[in-house]
C-alpha cells in the first residue's frame, strides 16, 4: 500500500533517527538548555539571517500557534486569519481556550490578501462602536496554506507592509515550510520570511522530524517571558535536547531543502499524471499537497493501491480527495500510483 | 561525570529506542489511531485491571495534568493539592491559565492526608459564604510525591474514601510511578491505583521513554470529549504512534518493573552510603529521589565527580541537595559516587 | 432635542424609580437573598409558566450572556449564533475570554434559520476530522434580533426542535424582549419562550429598569452552581434587592406589556411617516428599532431636531440610520419628529 | 431590628438617591460618555491630586478587581495578595477564571508587610526554577483590609517602594475606602493612595451609592484599552451616567468624608461598649467593621435586637462575630445596641 494520506504517517527522516540513536545514551540538561539545542538555535538564526531572533523549540503545531498567539496578543485583541486557516478550523478552539477570538477574512485559495487586511482594519477603526468589538491585534497566515498554495515574496511584503503600518504583528505558521520553499515558482527564502514576519515557526513534524517546531521571534520584546509561557501552555519538552538534535540535523547539510524538493517533485508528478488523465487540480498548489475532484469510481480504484484522504462529496458521483507526499514517499510509490491513475481513468465511465 | 540531576537527562531506554528505529519507516494513521497505540491501550488496561478505562497518550506531564484537570472540573470548581504539589508550584500557572484555582493543603513530606481533605471540605460547606468561594472539585496527589515519598495502599484508600464520600474525583499524577511501585515497602499495585483513583497517569518521560504519559480515566463519563480536549490543549501528537510504540514496549516484558527496581536499588545504595557517612536523608524517600542536607564543602567535592541539583541553603555552611537515579544510572556510576561520598566526608571539617 | 439613539438613554420608568425610592431606607440581605428578589423570582416563573425554573438577576446583558453561555458549554464546545448576533460582534470578545468559540451562521434579517442549524450540525459530525474542531454545544438567538426582527412561534419551535434533536440547548437573549412581545404580528408569549428555550433572559435595562436582566433556566441541571458562576463572572450585585424591586415592579400590573406596546406603537408611527415620505425600512422590523437608508441631506436636517445613530454609509450620498423608541419617548416627540421627516423630505433633492 | 450585618444592606445615601431621581428623565449618551460621568471623573482626579489619571466607573468590586488585575498582568504573571485578601478568598475564583494565579502572602491582621513582598520577590528570582513558576507581576492590597485594619502612610510608602524597586505595580482595593480615610489615626489621604499605588479603586457600593466603584489608573499606559477590557469583563454599564451621577454626588460637598466619619464614630462606640463589658476586639480595627469573640449566650441575646454576622466558632461556648456600621446606621440604633450589650453581659455566665 502506498501512503499519500499525509506527511506525518511515518517516523523521522533516517538521518535524524540516526542522530537520535547516536546521542541516546548521553546525559544533558533538560528543557532545551543543552548544547544540541544551542547549536540548533544558532542554525535557525543563521538560515533566517536573524542573528538576534529569539528561538525556542516546541513539540507540535497547535501548541506553537496557541503559545505564540497568546504571547503576542493583549487581552482585548484577536487574531486575523483566513477562514480556512488551521487556527480557525482545526485546532479544537485552542486559540479561544486561551481567551482570544479568531477574526476571519475570506480566503483566496487558502490565502489572505493585503487589501482585505487593510479594509478590515480601517473599517474596524471607522466604526463608532469599535471599542465594543475585538480589536485586530495580529495577523496569522500559513506558508504554505492549508490548501498547499504559497504566498509570493511580493505578497508577503504587501501583507507585512499593511500590518506594520497598522502596528499589527504578522505571524506565519510554517508547519509545511520545507515544501513552500521548494515549490515551483517560490521566489522567497527563510530570510524573506524572517524579514517580513515578526514571528513564525519552521515546521519539523510534517517535514522530517519525529516531532518539533522551531518558533522564531524576530521582533525584539514581542513576547514577554516566552520560556514561562511555553511551560504554562504545557509545551515545554522535558528532554528538550530531542528537539535540538533533530533540528540541528534537519537544518544542516541541505536536508531541509532536499526533503522539500523531493516531496514537491513527486507531488508534481502526480499532478502531471492527473492532468494527462484529464483531471485538473482543484487548487493551484505547487507544493506537496494536491487536491483533485474525481469520479467516485476512480477514487475507489485508486484506493486499492493507495491510502489518501477524502475531503467531501461533489454532487453524487464525484468527490474531492487529497494526495500528500513527503520525504518518505518513494519514486517507486509514485510510479505505481501513476500507473493506477492511468488505468483507473481508462475504465471510468464519467467525468466530474 | 556521573549524572544524578534528574531522571530525564538521557534519551530512551535502549529497548524502546530499538522499537522506534525498527518501526520508523512504517506508515500509520496519525493522532493515536494506529495499531501500536491500540496495543499500548490494551496493555495499560490490562496492567491496571481496568478493562473499561479510557486511555489516551500525551507528550508531557504538565499538559497531561492541565488537560485532565480542566476536563474534570466545572468552571466554579478548583483542585485540592498539597502546597508542594507540582501543579501548585512548578507548572507556570498552567492550571490557572485554564481558569481553575489550585486549593492548597499543607503537605506532610509531600503528602496530603485524608483528615485534611475531610476538614477542608466540611469546613468549606459549613461556611455560610461558600458560594462566594471556589468549591473543591477534585483532589490531585502525586505518587510518588515531589519529595520521593509514597502513599501506602491504606493511605490511597483513605483518600479515595473521603473523596468519594464527598463526590470529589481523585486524580493521581504518576510522573514517576515506576519508582513508587518498586519502592521499599510499597504495598500497592497499578490495580490499586486504578481502583482508588478516578483518573491518573502512568509516567513515561521520567521512567524510560523519550517522552509520553498514559492518561487513564477509570470513572465512566468523567471527562467529556477527551480527544478534543487533548487537541485543544495542544497536547495531541501528530505522529501518535510514537507514544503507542513506546508504551507498548515500556509496559511489556516486565520493563516498567525492572526500570523502577534498578533505579530504586541504586538510590538506596546512595542513601546507605550517606547514612554510613553520618548524613540522614531530609525526607524519608524510598524511591529514586534522595534529599540530603550536606556541608557545602562536601557538596563542592561531590560536584567534582557528579552533577546533581542544589535545593537551597540551610544556614551559611550547609545546603540541601537532591540525587536522582534512573534506568540510565549504572552500577559503576554509583560505586564511584559512593567512594566520593566516603572521601568527601573524610576531609569535611564540620556537620550540619 | 428628541432622543431616538437608543432605549437606554434615560433612567428608569417612573413607577420603578418610585419603588426604589420607597424602599431605599430599608435594610435587607445582600446578593439577592431578600424578599423583593424572592417576589420577583416568583413573578418571573409565573409569567413564564415555568414553576420550576431557576431565576437569577444580573446587572447587564453582556455579563448575562457570558455567564449563561460559560455555564452551559463544556470546554470543547462553542456556541452557534448569527454572524450579526450581539455575542459575535459587540461584546468585546467576552465569550472567547471565557474560553469558548462563537460559531457563526449567516443571518437572515438578523435571524438564524432552523435549516442552517441542522446543516451545520450534520455537516460537522459527518466531517471525519470533527474531533479537531469546536463542537456546536448550544444555540444563541436574540428575540428580537439586533435588527429589530422577530422569530414567530413556529420559527422558535423549529429551532427548538432541531436543537433538542441534536441535544443542543437553545438560549435566547431577550435584551429587548418587551418590544418583541408587543410587535405587530407577534404570535408568541413568554410561555412560548420558556417552553422552546432551555435558558433565556428577560431584559430590563433596555425595557424600563435602571439596569438588570432576569436569567431564566428552564432545563433542570443545565447550569451547575449558577450563583457561584455569577459571582465568578463579577456579575453578582451586592445590593441584589435593587434587581428584585425593579423586576417585581416591571413584571406586575401589566407594565412590561405597556412599556413594550408604547414604544412599538411610536416606532410604527415613524415607519409609517417614512413610508409616506417614500423611504422603506431597510429591515422589516416590527419592533422599537427602525433602520432606514436616507439621503445625507435628509439625515442632516433630521439631526437638527433629533439625536439618532448613524450605521454607516451607502454609497456617497446616502447612509443607514437607526431610530429607537422606548417608554421614555413621548407622543409629542414623535409628532415633532414626523413633521421633521415631512419637511426634510420636501426639500430633499435626491433619492437613495 | 438593628442592622449591623454589612454596609450594603440598604439603598443609597439620600442625597444620591435624590440626584438619581432628579436626573431620571433626562436623556444622555450611554456607556459613561455623558456629562455627569465627565464631571465625576474630574472630581476623582481632583480629590486624588492626579490630573492625568485614567478614571472609569464599574458596577461592583469583584468585577473591578478582575478587570484591573487582568489588564495589568501579562499571561505568565500572578498577583501577590494577603491570604485573607478578598481576591484570594471571596471572589469565587474570578482572578483564576481570567487566567491568573493569586500568590498568597501571610496576612498580619489582614495586612501585607513590605518585608514579605521583598522576601517573596527575591526568593522567587533566586530560585533556579523560577521560569517554571508564576512570576509575581503585581501586588494587591485592601485599604481598609477585610479585617477592618488600615495601612499607615508609612506602610503604604514602604510597600510602594519595594514594588517599584522590583517593577511590580501596586493596586489597592478600596471597597471601603471612606472608612479607612476617617479611621482613628489615619495619617493618609486619597492623594497618598494615588501617589503610592499605580491603580486603585474608590468604593461606592459599601460607602453610600446604590452600586459603583471608581477605578483610577495613575501610571500611564499601565492598562491597555481599558474601556474594551471593561466591556469584555461584562462590567460596562449601559446607562453609565448612573455611575457618574452617583460619584459626582458622593465626592462633592464633603459627602465621602461625612459618610466615613459617621460610620467610624458609631463603630467606635460599639468597640468602647464592648471593652467596658470586658470584650476586647479580636482585631484592632479602627474602621466600621468590628470583630469580637463572645460567649454564645451573649450572641443569642444580642441577636434579639440586632442582625449581624457569625464568623465561626471559637471552642464550644464562644464564637466570633462581626458588627458593621454605615451611613444608614443611626445614633439610636447604636444606643439601643449598647444597652443590649450591657444587659447581655450582665446575665452572662462565662467568658471566652
């Protein structure tokens, strides 16, 4: 069986696992006060071109978002996000549980546009009753988005500009950052991310580690007492060096790049095969997540060789599905899957 | 250097690391919906003699406590705990951050006594203004306590009895449960824990895993929507099977027992050597944490061979220190350390 | 100057003020444990035909909503509401501050329709990832709505039916309930409110009292420890009898009815005069709030005789405005205002 | 029956009631944007000698404390308070409900001493694990305390000095401030309060108004978006002018002084009569609350002429009780009560 359900179905990239094994019997200080974590922090600052950034490693994405957003916002403020954003939909109310409203903007293929932020903020402050409403206190975006699409450098700069003009910090959820960086047409680097955002995280869990996210705060004093806040959110790993070892490995020797590149390349092969079979992607994603609307009979056939997720019906005969690649997806997996696409299409009676 | 600072200074027990490596390239469902997690849940229920218990695995202790306590309490209730309890002191306000007050009771070598619970509850409801106060909604205890001491089966039963008579669920923080179970004079089993408590967790992080705690809810319907609550608290691991693999290994082949036994045996050797050198333990701990009050010059000498934690001054010439053993502590470590104790004592000028 | 800005611009209805003065020097128990409050609670149960309902008086609407919703929901649940609902827009994030998400439904002239609730709930539970999302835990509606519209008895029953079929309590914000009850075409009574809702409040602040809302919980055990929860939310009035005296007066001798009737009748006069002048109401409100889109020059002229609120521009030459009547609006006020409408219209150059 | 149960058993001081009646039919802007509130704000600034202070009026004490403390603290911080403090005991967990821990200090007749604050803060930061603990982020004291005692000007200055040396804002709960200002031996004024505290409130509810507290923030920018925060806490009164009218009256023509003076003078008469009868006050309170330990048979006799609160048993034959005076207590009340004290004592068999 081929696994295209998600990019977190297997363990860690073999190089990372090897380092965990090699260092397993060592003793070190807990809570990220060890030398591996120091090295990983240095590497993060280096790849981001942000020598003064505060860097802390957390276990998972939801806790990273909740901690960072709680740390950035004042009590009366909420966080602007696309209505398709992970914090708005799939974090079980973690943001609200720490007291803050998610203020939604309409998404455009998963993305927020600068004009909508501008309009929201100016309309808000023009409203005579705005002190009775939740003030927009920061912007949350995902790069890539939950739909696999990416912001261009120009779009990041436009969002950053409008945010900073209104004194609103900009935060980027980079759960799948490796794939955005290696996407077709990606014209930005981690330095652009660090330059346009005030805080962001570089995802590990979905990009090759067993778990772990690197939270980077580039604006000085943006979050007070970050360490304590991480602890309060239950997000401080006792054996913190596990995060240090993993990120030191992930971010060295071009590994983050090769992991991203590999997965994107295989995803593009799926997209090309689908196109040849007559199926256009539902969303123009240049990253490792691909969404298609397929006849149910085609889906049934594909499910015989591959596991992948169902994203809801489209009428009575078609459905939307998602295919996700990762470092663990093999060339052979994709070759087999493409053969299946061709054959499934061959026998299909109808279209969507 | 010998490490006696804590039981989470190294990685995972080799058997556990081996299983993680062996299963690393497999694909599985996320969020704990995999077969390893199912097996681990089955094992937990078996060792606890609680076939109907709800079992879920979380990453760390603070998040487990915060999630469970938040799930058990209603908004107007607080949690009773020893004033030395982890949730009262060392969780950075995680319980309060989810809206609940920690109601403290005086500790007795780290323990809560049933009479104090009884008195608190009856005094509370006898107070005409109690509706203006925070109602005691559950009891939190640690087994072993933060001071290494343990509750006997009789003490657990007495606490359970007073709690249930007042309709207050009893919750046990078992971060170091392995060491309590193998303590000198321990007269209880996990079945007694499961029988007297309404919810508890079996600690992994401090007992041999890379990370992970097994939360067990034995009282039906005590916590509603536990899975969503774990997610909301940012405590749901994407690659949930990592917890399943680790706990399935930890709880089979007598590993949890042997890890606990090994660490306790070595801790007793330290205690015995200290006693011979004339130093009595500050707290009568029969587990892997040992606290001593030593002359500062002895401490300085011991620090040349071993790392361990300083717990504060006692007058001007002495201090309290803590020594902790684990599965990773070796016989040789302890032999070396005991020689150091003897020599340091030999040259010491004074007593405490 | 005529005041049509809101229904809370003056003090209390003279009968209520008189009772406050008459009882001012008496002594009584605090926190609502006095005889006036007992009498008011009895009256509330009587007019609602709910002899077993729990009744408690709070000071204002936002605190009543926040307390009731916090008391009804479990931690993992959110509250369904129209996207125009007061809790969704104008309570400064009070619901989120107590940890709960407001789940919005599209409004229809301010109203939620049963079909949308049904679709939301069924779609939610059909989603394989729903445990990662915020569960719909209750429904919030306003009667009348923020736009002055009302739910018919049939609509209330349809909403109640869908809610109860899905085990979701239904809560009604009755800040302006007096005006709904006396609206043209209103086919429901407080008994229907009490029968279809599980909890609701009868508004005082906007219906004749100095302040105060009567929270009624008809479903047994829906909210645990309501008194303590009210205290925790800072919503417990020390001199609780002030609420008792006011509500005992408000709900006796047909006062709630006559206050509502008076205000609605005058609002209808405004609507009729507007219609004659060629201006249709923006929303078909049969209650004391009337919304119109008027040429800015007409608005300027009307502002010379009356204070009223501006609700935002419509293009460059027109704007939406709101006129609100209350027990304190006089026949003479309305006669003057209607003359102003006629004259302003007479001289207006354009239309909207 | 004479009422000595509390200072909030009757309505408003007649002068205040008169002003509420006189202004009842006027129309004004809501939410404190009216001219009466402006005048009251001006008066508060004037009596406090704080021309730049931010002043906002709220309805009750618990909501004022919760709002101010929530506004002052960052998420990782807690509030230092006496373990007898109102926020620590009698606010149903309102502080914790907004996410903050109350860090208790031992009380000395209800008071916090500067040395304890100094010790707490220095011990806290000396602890190597302090980042895992809740940081002391502000100090809460009550003037007068819950036991009726008062801080001298020197004590306020000492507390202020230690707080500011450690960058910890100092907040004063002045629910009964009028009585502290007029206490025997009081050597401070509202100007001293405003000068030593960073924020505080001047109580109305217990000092003559129907309800209401004046929150004063003297340190610039201490609380961000105060108005929105008040709204979020459900503490914004729609008919805000009711607070303005009451405080404008309370703080003019020497009313706050005379109300305090009257109540204190009568309380001193009770104390003197008790002393003559051989009963010393349990706490040396120079304000309107007096605590005594009396034989139960004396208490029973006194209860025949006066209502007052029982504060718990002392052994089997005695109990502690509290007598409270207010503007509404009459000379005649006290004369009657003193006669009762003398007679009850006359027939008493035993002592305490």
